[in-house]
């Protein structure tokens, strides 16, 4: 079990800590509202991550293979959702004092995971690589992989949210804040397009 956990963490490290929809979402929210404000969305995302990962490990992926249009629909919906978040961020003004700006919620975190088809691909790939590498039984292995994957992502997203928060500390002036929001908005828009095209 220890060997499987170490191998899994090594496998997941570049996937979890490199820029992607989830990391950019939390970095942008950390920059906009501060690290603490990202916690509800982070919890929502990772509760959904554990449930979806365990479901795929228990055979949910077979249903997606039978109904490929579901995956295509998730891909389009996820791209549009991230693009909408990018637009809101791009149009945001200063980092403080906006009544209309709200931090991401628990529900936003859940939606982001559910509408992220890349997460399904990574989860499916992870199970094909690691499901048979333990003698502890199939069910125990599924739950172990789901837990390690979720916890690793939780740490990665928290790091990105904290980085966003720290970067924002240098952009408190209104004009600097606008530029930072536009930068993160543009990054999220690029991520949305990448999600759609890949």
C-alpha cells in the first residue's frame, strides 16, 4: 500500500501542480478575494472529486463509454463555464470594494469538477495504471487511489490559491488590480479554449 501511494503521488505530481482549469480557477479566486475565500469552493471541488473518482473506479467509466455524447456534452459545458468565469474576472475592477464581485462558492467548486472532462480522463488513466498494483483487494484499492488523488489535488489547488493571494498583494492599486484581473481572465479563457479543442 505504501509503494502504491508513493508511485501514485509521483505520477500525479506534474498533473496536479501544472497550470490547468482547476489551478487557474483557484489562483484567480485567491488573487481576487484572498486565500480564505477559496476554501468553500475548494472543499466542494474535492468532495465532488472523491465521489467522482470512486464512482469511476467502481465502473462509472463504462457508462461514459456507452454514452459518448455525455462526455462531449460535459466538454462543451465545462468549456463554457470556465469561459464565463474568465469573462467575469476580465471585467472585474479593483481587488477591493466591488459589491457585485463574489468569491466562488461550494457549489461552484462542485460544478467545476463535474464539468471538467479532463478530470475524467486523468482519473480513468490513473486507474488503468494503478488499480492492479495492490494486494489489498479491489475495493480498498479504489478507495485508496480516490483518497490520495483527492488529497493531492487539494494541496495543489491550495498552493495555487495561496500564490494567487500573495501575487495580489502587489496589485492593490486600482489600475494594477485591473491588469491582474485581466491577466487571470485571459489565462482562464485560454484554458477554456484548450478544454474545448482538446
